C-alpha cells in the first residue's frame, strides 16, 4: 500500500520515534515503506515520513544501480537501528530527501559505520557499512531522532534555501488538510 510522504514543515518529522516491538505489525510497516519508496523512486524512507512515529526505515539502492552498475543493489528494512561505532574519516556527499522535493545539498558524515538493527523477525544483526549504504543509513537514522539533513548543511547554504523551504512548508500545510488513511 502506497501512502503519502510527509513534507518538511510537518511536526511528524521532528519527533523522536518509538522502538518497534512485537505488538507492531512489522510486515505491514515494511510493505508500506517499501511500496511508498518504490513509487517515489527514492533510495531511502523512514517511518516518520509516512506519519508512523516508529524506529524503522527502508533502503533501496536500485534507482542508483540503474545509473551506475558499480553501486551495489540492495533492498531491505532496518528495525530499531543504531550506530555502535563510527570511523574517524568523514566524507562529503550530496544528499536529497523525499520530504524535501528538489533540494540537494552537500552533507559531511563518517564514511564507515558499524551498525546494529533487527529484521522483520526481530533477529538482531551487526554489520559494517560503507559507501552509499552507510550514507543512506545515517540519513534515515537521523529521521528517527527528528533530525533532518538541512540541519547539517552550512548556514550560508541554508539561508540560500529559505524561499525553497518556505514553498515546501506551504505544500505541507495543504497536505495536513488531507485525510491520512494509515491503518497502523
Ligand atoms: Co530523508
């Protein structure tokens, strides 16, 4: 089931999300996130972006793999994700976000991370991530703590975005007036 993606300006994007537990329908959360992400042709989507204040996100690198075969094709859900170690080396990468249509900005983040997360069966995994997967993981994990990528760009660049951001906020207000049919 595809659902609307919450735009910048909504308070949902600033909430600290709650742990997912076995009373949650993780299969449905997973399906909603993946189907919505695929329709939007994005590479990552966090639960608060579809108005679910839960600690879960999905990654799908296939839109990037279509342009560059060197990029590993990966699709998956991360439940209760956390970063348990970071490498000291930082890199700059141009990020976008489905809650910020048409905005792309350079963000500095660690290149490699060690992560822990659960799958849909609540089995815990630990994995070392680098490259695009590491980058998306960090961007999406921020969403679960109410942090957005524009919080991480330099102030001058942020100033230059003011009118674009105000336009998105306006769209977000209109969106608020629509009915959401989330069933979880
Ligand atoms: Co995002």
